[in-house]
């Protein structure tokens, strides 16, 4: 038995042993990926088959499974993996299996898989316990299908609603993203299925959403403190708390240096300072972009070699640079002990270690039969998706119209409210199109993208210019998707998925529910206004679905590569709100999109606003349950909402003296045309009940830099409805040696309370949570007063206290605390109670 075949050795020991046996050709095969085309395509002609097989003549490192989105059955996806893996292992002189990778931020791109709400929606839940459960289900399904590299979580920090990918990350706050991302990472990597384990691959390292102009992949201007304290914190938390094993760098240049070819980013920061020891894999096409887009390196091969030496381990999706003749020739002249050859060995060893760790050498093939079917017929996963959708929705305004059972049903029990005698008008395209509930990077959205006329997804074929010969949303360049070929995608992928109109008619069988299209997802077309207003004339309540389409390619108004300078509602939707308001009917707005709703008109005209994001398959059920009162909304805003694009960036944890905390001696307290303050605040979200906070105790009042502070208080449900309050703990370094944020989220907890019930929440705070970066990359926990702020949002602070840190301490960034853990107990002392806390 060869040493690398010995399962008693560690994955690193096995990798070292195998590395010593590999030829240069085998090593080069491991540092590149290839497209996993369906075999029918790959074998269309003998010439094409031969060319395809040459890609893995010595094996291959990674296989992209993106094309599984077009396969019709789970069985077909699994068989594809088995067939291709077998061929790759047969070609490899040492029978090295490939790592098959797939996206996972909203679930697999596999028929019959479970998809989940968008990242921004799940961020609104403030529920890391649920996030870990979701990750476990995603991993179980992908592992069963033979996929062991899951491209998730998205740990970006998003402060710019212009960028089309705002819907992917958890929001704007590094503490929230740290807790959610560490939970998702643990859920993926702790799951085992059929002898295999998966690596989580967090993305996009680093500062991806800080791009200039909100443009996808543009240069990011970010100093070291911003990179370390804000953008880097969620990655550091996932590495330290959950042993994150995969990282994908972003497309951007950072201060003029491509992140995919940056020693400062990939080696000095990620590996040396953060302690990352896993694999770095490129975003699709990113290595080629170094030369072809960012114009670094005299040739693509030179740029690729720089990327390898700086820390890139594997080029995806197809190794066009690492697999090129020019790259091989460049390596040949470097010499055996050159930095280039040492970098190649480092990369191959990291890749092999991952494959041994994943169990691929012993279990390389996807499952089949009942085992496969069972994983993809998971009612528990469906229940988690529904729960996530319900927890994600944020009630932003309510003048008493919600819940409908109370306002229109004379206080009826929501469970028995049938809408008898009511006339409900439902307006808007989203209400009758279930596809609009699926955000980007869901299976449905990616399958739609394969049908779209123009691609916008980076690294996947050629992206095009909008304006081609296809049917468009009137007055825009966005492709109209209200056509049969797109409806067929839903019928194939989620044939039992219902739209909002269908669900409301089922849930309110005794109501008369009419629907009218009214307007489009974009533009100013008013041709549908007359019919929609007619439908509203006799209604007791009007439910309006609002927003754009968070999806993929030319059919989306926001998506990867689909950015916008207009972050507000489409002009037609604002215009319709003005007209329908004149009818004097109660108006309920339900917003679907990947960026938050922002509209002066909506604020003024609507009686209730529900932010529903991109809630996925069970979104209509979740909306209906909240509107009727079956579910009490508990979501909180994970982003600060700008009034217009001109206000960007706007975020709650801005520096002292900035934003709406501008110094009084600097200038006027507002813009000349609007407030400095945002439309909606981070952490904001209403409930159908009320909560009272009291009894804050902070102890001890003086601590050393490594001691803990307990922040204790009670929360009581003072209303008449069961509800969950997401309590939020913020800290403020009152005076410091550098300019610090006005406040920073330190911890949070979901507290479930019956009417009249009271629970105690106790946060354990570590002073290093407020440590900040120094010029040498270390972190300083500084002496001085710290203000404790407890409340229902960053703007709704109910309790205040303080503690004092007695002395300074310098620590490594990886050693700081990332969030305060909470314990929730009954006030009566009967033990731990219901609730979700980090």
C-alpha cells in the first residue's frame, strides 16, 4: 500500500506523500478546472469528444457543475457526475478524483433540490441557528450528488444598493455577517453524507461590494483599517470559529492591485494574519482577467504565474491560463527550486489535502437509487425554507391594516379567517409570477439565465450589451420574461410552486380576489393603469406587489453584472401608487427584490409596507401567513436604506462626525434636497405586538482587556399577540486614539414571547470586540469608557449603560472576539427558554 493510500494518516500527510509522486503534467492538471458539460454535448462529434477529453488527460483539479442547472432529473445529475468522475480517474496516472463544485448560497442547482431565500433576506432573520440548519441541508443534498466544494457563504459587506449583487450577502454589518457566515460554514463542513465531507468556499475576498460606482468588479479604494475591521471580519470569524477551508477572491482590484494576484491580500493577510490554511480558488475567469481586463502582466501566462506565486491554488472554471502551453513554458524556465515551482507544489498540496479531507479517494461517486431520492425529497428542508422566508420579512410600516384578520375580519382568529364577504384587489406582476420570488443564484434563476437573450454572469461565456433583438419591458433595455419559455422553466424546476394570487385564493376561500397586472418590474409604462384601477374600485383592501426582478442576466433589473444608478421604485409603480391612493382604499405594499424598497411615494401613500426580499419557493405562503396574522413578522433590516443613490454610501456604523452625525460646526444638518438620515435604519422592523425593555445591569463596571462584561436586561411582550423580538446590543467606544464608529453591533438574540411573558437576556461581552486595526496589522483593545446601547434597532435604543476598560492590549486580529453570545432565560428562573441567540 502506498503511503497516500493509508487512511490512518492525516489528509496533509497523505497529500505530501502523493505530491512526491506526481509529474509536472499531473501537478498542472490539479491547479485548473474544467467545464462539466453534459455528455451528450461533449460527445456530439468525435473531434469534440477528443478535445474535451484532452482537458483531463492527466486528471483535473475541479469540475464546474453549472450545467447541471439544465438537466431534467436528479438522477441525470448524479449519473453525469459518476460518469465524468470515472473517466477523470481513469485518465489520471494516480487515479486522483476531481472535486466537483457548485454554488450553495441559496441551495443546489439540481432538479428537486431545496432552494432558500436570498442572502439579504436571511440576514434580515438575524438567526444563525436557522442558518446552520439550512447549510446542513444544502451540504447533504450536494454531497449526495457527488459535490464536495460548496461555493458559499457570501461574506461580503454591502453598503451600496446600486450594485446588482446586494441581494447575495447578509447585509452591511460585519458582526451580523460574522455570526451568520460562521454558522453557515460550520453547517456545511460538519455535514457528512455517504462518506464525503464538503469544504465551504467563502466569497468574495475582499471588499467586493466597495467597488467604485457600485459597478460589478470595479476597483475598490479601501485602506487597511477598512479591509481588516469591516470587510475582513466575517472571513476572519469563519476561519477562527468554523475552520473555513475555502476562499474565493473577488474580481476587483484593491487600491490598484488585482485581488487574484495580490501577495498582500492572498498571502500576507489571508494566510499569515488570518491563519487560513485551506484552498484559494479563483472566481470564474478571474485569473484571465488579471491580464485581459486589469492589464497586469505582459502576457496572460505572466499574470497567471504572478497569481500562483501570490497564493492562488486553482483556476476556475476551465484553467485557460494555468492550463495553457505558454504557462507551462514559463514554468519550465523557472527551475526546480524556484519560487514558481515552490508555489505550484504548495497549490497542489492544498488541493490534494482537500480531496483527502473530503473523502473523495474512498468515496468519489455520487449516490444513486433510494439514497439519492431520499436526500432530494426532504420535507424538513422545505420546512426550513418556509421558516426562513417567514423570518426574513420585515414590516416597515403599519397603520393598523395588518394583520388583515384583525382589521377586516373584526378581530377574527387568523387561523379561522376566511375573508368572508371581503373584496381584495391584488395588483402587480410579481403577484401572478412565482418566478419573481426567486433571487439570483437560486436554481430557478440560473435556469432562467440559460434561456435569457444576453448573459451578464461573469466568467460564463461572453457577456453582451443590452439592446439586442428581443422583447423588452416597455421603455427599458430589460428583457421581458412574461413569456412561455420562461414559464416553462418554473414548470420544470418547481411545478408545485404557487404564486401569491393562487395562495391568497386558497387561504381566503370566501373572499373575492381579483388580480390585475398594473405595471412592469421597471420603466414608466402606464398602459395597464386603467384596468388595475378598475379592479381596485370596489375593493375593501388593495395589495400591491412592488419592486424589480432580482435574478440573472438580461431578464433582471438587478443581478450579477446588472447594476443601477436608480435604487428607487420604478417610475410607473410610484405613479400608480399616487393614482390608487385617490380611491381612498387601504393599501398594503409587498416588496420583492434584492435591494430594499426606497420610495417617497410608498412612504406617503401606503398604509403598510412589507419588505419580502427574494423569498424563494415558499415566499407566497410566507407573505400570506404574515398578511393574515398567522405569523407575526420578526425580520429586521440588515441594511440601512438610502433615500436615493445620491446618498450612498449610508450605513449605521459610520465614523463619529460623519453622515447624520455630522459635526454642528461643519455645515447644514441636511442636504439641500433631502435629509442626511436614511429612509430605514439598520435593525429596524415592526411587529404586531409591542415589547418593553427594562432592568439593564452591566457588570462589572471596570474590566481588564481580557475579562468579560455581562449585559443583562429583561424583555416583555406587552401586547396581545405572540411575537419574537430581535434584541440588539450595540457598543460605542466613547473616546479613542482614532476616529471610531458612532456605534457597533456587538450581539443580538431572537426572543420568542407569549403575551405578558417576560424573559431575561444576558450577553457576555469581551472588550476585544471593539479592538481596532493598527498600522502594522495588529489590533488594539484600548482603555477607556464604553457605552452600552440596547434596543430594538440601531435607532430605537431602549436602555443605556457603560463599562470601563482599565488598560490597553495589543492582539492579533484573529484573536479578537467577533460577537457577544447570549443566554435567554425565564424571569421565573425555570431555566433556558425559547429563543435564538448567537
